[in-house]
């Protein structure tokens, strides 16, 4: 099994990661041993996680979510899946227009 997860950092930012062992990885993050990003933004709180059967899927989704804006990440965390599509469309629309 594998996991994609989101941590909320002490400064309010989000960290997105993936792992084969969520319990071990959270122990590392909570001890300040997880990543340089989270180490500088302690404390951290696990706010979302999804289990995958394959680490490649977990890693691919991690990379996808890392490209998302804050609003879209917060919709995922809240389980508001219907908002994800609308947030994507809004962001894509604004890229191609000057108004």
C-alpha cells in the first residue's frame, strides 16, 4: 500500500507528500525529521490522506496536488470534490484572459 497526504504546517502552508508507510512518515514529520520544508514550519498536522494500491499512483497524485492552488487543496481536504472541477476551470479561464 501507499499514501498521498497533506500536512498543514505551523505557518498555515500545506505540504503534500507520498509514502509507503504513513505511520512512519508522520512520526518522522512530527519529530522534525520529515523534510526540510516541514522542519522549518513546525508544528505540522496531518489534514488529509488517501491510500493507494501502488506507490506510482500515490506519487503521481502527489505531483498533481503540488501543482494545485490553495483553494483547490482546501476543497480536497474538506471532501468537496464537486468544487475541484470548478476551481480548475476558473483558474484555467483566468490564465487566458486579461480581464
